[in-house]
């Protein structure tokens, strides 16, 4: 019956509401006389009945005029109750006026009793109806608790109450004094009573809605929430809501910073801004995880133009479209130039740099996935080593002032081709820095990036969502982690600090155990690990064994004597380097071995160079393993010979 009423047309609902109010007001008038005169069954005379009828009809007219019947009961606000109070007050006043004007006997206290009863009947009926609507809709929704009891949490609760998916039943206040208080009608419990409150209210999900200005140790908070084995999600910040980037009820998975559990590195924005504002900047690999975030941060520093260099058509299209939206939304008016091209093509790179007067290059283009590069040795070396060489030579030829290479912690004592190729790329730039001084070369080395296309976090999230198993290569494997925005900030910071040939590394704190990260994600997604001690768990953690070229521990420094910089969390490594003559000779050898598709020779050359390369297995190239013999090349590319000769002439 109740649901049938909700499905009626608007006109029929208004007629029913008018009828109910007519009866309620009439009964309030009758009851007020009966209570005042202390008569069990009071019967009005003709004049009193006329005054009562006029009062009720007038009151209904006031309600119509004030828009009470346009209010939807489900979404009724405080304004509707103000309307009822106004209408009832006018009704009581009219009762007084009519009684005096028509000389009808109405005791003085009757208007006051009538006003009170009318307010109870008219307002109470709507309040009861709204409670019934909310109760009826809440039965089929998931019961959730909101962590936090500030303005963000209150706004979220109000938004969810109107939705069809979640039913907020309680707040978890981070202020102990708020324990057992009521916030917008919902009970709030202190964090110390978390488990008991969640169990008694049958909560199925936790939503994190802590105000941004509140001083909270998110790592400790998540550790406590993790024990509940309930899904934990978060909502956008108020700044995102105000900027129109999200809605308050846009529920999403926890931020990667929360999983990281440490304070991010803060850049010196003034120094970064001075190195980018009004300059012509180029980003290679602009569509990748790091490259795209670099572009997002660079454009907000308002360079004169931003050149996006990318070999993937779709990735280039996506980042160019996003940057144009940022341009429009923030009124930046930065010229964005999307260009297709590969960093292994030296002439293409030089032409682009000359055409747009590029002053700063951030070289993010690289193959970074360890097993894939291990299986594709020649392509990995071509892209990571020769791509860096050709882009750097193009920068020198085009008069670029600053060139920053995005490197990796896997370049330190590498056990895989990817790490060795990135270390070789560092040596190439260090050699170029010695050969000339017009272009400043610097390198930024950091650990694994959470949330990138090759990160374990999205992989674990997908595996947990699909029911597992969650695969980790080794129970003791550990890694340094940082977020994509944090890594990009470091690159920009180091770029503004570089003087020539430096390798910058970040003090990244304690490394993270991958198995612990996987378990943390399981618990925060509401799943339990299946073990021999806990056979009823939902997700199994499987150790698949180290992959080709993979290490248990990663390092950021080759030596043990890092040098401090102006930034407290950025260090400068002191490491062995090669002269340009040695670099040129090594590159010629690599070029010939690559053209001959001689993977064994390529690995031998990388081991002979001061890269520290010590592979923990044989050649992993898939093609070489099928046909392990060099190929006699038909022609040799003369790009490197020409470039190196030009460099020697300079």
C-alpha cells in the first residue's frame, strides 16, 4: 500500500495530502476546544463550525500559496517545516480574528492549543511519512559506517541517504569526546569502540570521509580499520567537489598514498616554477604513466609551449585531450603540441626540438617492464639506450638548455636487461655532460611507482576483485615505492637543481614488503587470506617464484657516500662514469651487436661496461632462444656514426 502511494501521479498525491491536512486541521480544532472546555465529546454550534471551516480552508490556501504541496516528501528539507510553522501561525491568527470579527465564542487558549496540535498533526504526518520512505528504501541498501564526523562526513551522509546504494547507519568519530553523540540523526562512536559498534550496527562497508584539514595519522587509522576485514573506500576531498572534479558521493577505492603509508616528498614550487614558466618544454613518452603526470604538472606552471612526443597514437590522443581540458578549465592558454614519433629517430627528435625552440627536455620514454625487456633484449636496448643517446644528441644539436632523464632503482647493480640498459643510458648522459657544457644533463633515479601501468597495485586489485589468487613472486621480496605525482614532482625538482651529469636519488624511507602490501589490500577490500590456519578465507596468496632478472631487494645508490642537496629528501649519488670516448666505443659495439641480433654479445657488452650488470640467468630473449645465432645485417644504420663524429668535431 505504501509503495502504491509512492507510485501515484503528482496530482493524486497532492489531493491526498490536502485531504489528510483537512482532516488533521479539523481534528486539531475540535481537540483544542474539547481539551479547553474539558468536554469528552464536544459539539460545536453553527457559528463555531463556520469559523472552524473558514480557518481550515484558509490554512490550506496558505499552505498551497507557500508551496508546501510541491515539496517531495522523500527529499523534504527544513524549509518545508518552516512553511508548516508559518501556515499554522497564520491559521491560529485567523481563528482569533474570525472569533472577534464574527462575535463567536472561542476561549483565548484555544488558538494556542490548536496551533500546537496542528503543528504536531501536519508536521508529524510528514515526518512520519519521510521516516517510512527512508526506512523502506534503506532496507535494500548496503549498511555503511562513515569514518569521520566533520563537514565532509555530514555532506556524504546526506547525499547517501538520498541515493539507492548505501545506507549510512553510524559515524566513527576520530575525536573521543564525540562518543555516543548524534550527528544529523545518526549515532557517532569513538574509534576505541570501533569493533563493537560495527558489529552491533551490522555494518558491511566503511567509507573514509575525514576532513582534509584534520590532523590524522592515516597509516595508524588504516591499520585499525584493516582489522575489521571490511571493504574500506574513500570519497573526494572538498577541493575536488568545489572545483567540479567530483561529487561528494563518488565512492572510490583508497588512494595509493594511503597504501604507501608515508608522507610524500614536497617540492620547492617556487624553484620549479622559475625553471618552467614561459619556457618551451618537451616530454618524451608523454602518454606513459610518468610522462603524462609530468605533463599535468608542467602545464600548471604555465610554460610557453608544451611538446608531447609519443609513439603510441592513442596514448598521445588521450593526454593531449586531457591537457586541453586543463587548459580550458584553469585558463592557462598554454600551447600544447601533440607529436607522433620515436626517440630512436635522431633526426625526427632534432627537427621537433628546433621547430618549437625547445629549452627543456624531460626524457620519460623507455621500456620499463622487467620480464618483457628480458624477453625482447634488442628492442629494450634500442629504446632505452639508443633512444636516450639519440634524443640527447638531438638536444645538443638543437641547443636545448636542460635535459632530464627519468631513471630507475633497477639501474643499481642490475640483474636484468632493463636495469642494465637504464644504467647504460645514465652513463651515456654522463659522457655527454663531459663532452660539452651547453646542454645540462641530469638524471633522477627512484623506485617503483604505485599506480603506473606496470604497478603491482592495479594487478593486486584486479586479482582480489576476481576472487584471487593473488600472486607474489617471493615471500621476502621488498621494494621502494612512490606515487606517480610524487615521482613527477621529484623529476621537476631535480631538473631545476641540475648543474650537469648528476644522478639524483630520493630518500624514500623504509622499503615495503610486497606480500604485506598484498595482504593489506585484501583486508581493506574486505577479504580474508586463505591459509592453513584460516581455511575459510576468500583469497589465497600464491608465491610464483622470482621472474627472469628479478631481485629480492632493490637499491637506490651504487656507492655509500651520497651527497646532500638543497632539498632535505633528495640526494646526489657519487658514482663511476665513462669518458665520452669510452661511451662512443661501447655504443658502436652495441650498435653492431644489435644489428646482428646477437643477444649474447649485447649482454657481454653491457657486462663489460661499468654498469655493474650481473644477470642471474641466461639469455631470456624469446627469439634468440629459438634461433641462437647472429644475423648478418643487410645494411648498417649510419645515424650513430654520423652523430658521434659530429660530437667529436664539436
